[in-house]
C-alpha cells in the first residue's frame, strides 16, 4: 500500500509539472499581457517606459525561459505576485481556496447522502411509484441549468420569503458562524441539487444490478433481514462503480463552483480564476488552475484507496 501511494504521488507530481507547462504556455498565448493593461490605464506612457517595464517583468524573454524561472521560484515556495490584488499569490489564494473548499465539500456531502438514500429507495422496487418519482427528480436535476436553478433559489428564498441572504459570505458588521452558515445554505443547496440527479441514477443502476446477484439471493434464503441484505451485502458492493463516478465528478465541481460563486457573489476559487484570466493576472490564474488540478488528483487517489476498503479482494500494487 505504501509503495502504491508513493508511486501515485510521483505520478501526481509529473502531471502537475506537465499541466503547469501547458497552462503557462496557453496563458502566454492569450492576447495582451499585464503591461498592456498598465498602459491602457496610462496612455501617456512612452515606448521606452513600456520596454523598460517589460524588461523588469521579464516579458521580453522567450516564454520557455520565463516558464523555467517561474518553475524554479515555485519550487522554492514563491508563486509570484498578483497584479490585480497587489498581493503575493498565496495570500490571495488562501481565503478563496478555503471558501471554495467549504462550498464544494458541503455540497458534495449533501449530494452523496441524498443520492444514496434516493438511489436505494428507487432500486428496491424498480418501476414502482417511488422509482418513478426519484427518476423524475434525477432527470430534472440533470436537465435544469445551474444558473437558472440559482436564480430561482434567489427569487424564492431571498426575494419572496426572505429566509436567506441572496449574495455574499457574511453580513457587514456580523460575520459570526451562524451568519456565514446562512450565506452558505443557498449556494450549497444549488450545487448539491445540480449533482444529486446524476449520482442518484448511478446509485440506482448499481443497486438494481447488485440486488440481482446470486449472493444476495443466498443471503435472503438464509433468513437475513431485508435491511441487512440491502445495507450490508448489496450496498457496499454497489458502491465500487459509484465511487469512481463520484471521484471523477469531484474535480468537475469546480466548474459548477464558478457559476455558483458568480451567481451568489462569493469570492471563491472559481470566480478568482475567472477574474484573474480576464485581468491578465498570469501568476494567480496559473496557480489557481494548478490547485484545481491537484484537488482532482487527490480525489482520484482517495477513490482508489476506497476500493480496497469496500472490497478486500482488490489489491493496490
């Protein structure tokens, strides 16, 4: 197990290295650069001043040389300076990463719990009333656009009912735990509902297939209770393919987090990356995208480790 984890860590480092090279070059191919943004706000800048600024920022060097220098600095813990925020990248990234992690982890947990409950209930009697209602809910969750769902949540629960705030992460002058929790309710619910439908369909399909296995019939024939058969014998084995889908979807939650954070005006990773790309803030955009890649790699490793826990017959080498 230890050797497997070490090998996966080295593979993750190799993926991050390749991704940093690709992302750096893609950002470098974007039209304009930070100096162009500075000149746009100061039209009186002479060509000599512009050339001097490019030399200071190293933008007059070939892109491969600039990437090499950035990589050496990053390995020493220096990810550069954010031009838009006028702060070191890590100081800007920390609060945004914490905000997005709260949003993603809470919404993912809610989506997983709901999909497990609904998927199991639907699989117990395929084609029945409960199955039909769960399938309708799942297809609605898959089909409804995330931005439309967020708008409806704001109109109903913030504008009409006044139950929850429509935007932000805290009330000015408050900022306590309960106040921050109230600001998270609608974003978490929106992102969770957007993912519950797909998860529920996978749980339902896997449970239906597992409940038809011979060992499940054997457990019932030996007199095991229905709850024990479903939860102890069928559910654990049905989780193996479901875990793969959920782990791969965890990284994709960043895409949903971008829309959710934008709709609810929350300063998270998704909105930060979007704003940094629009503002030609190369260092912040690159570091944010690499952190998103790292979280995806970690979620995939966690899924592989979960296989061994769910099924002892699976060995990780």
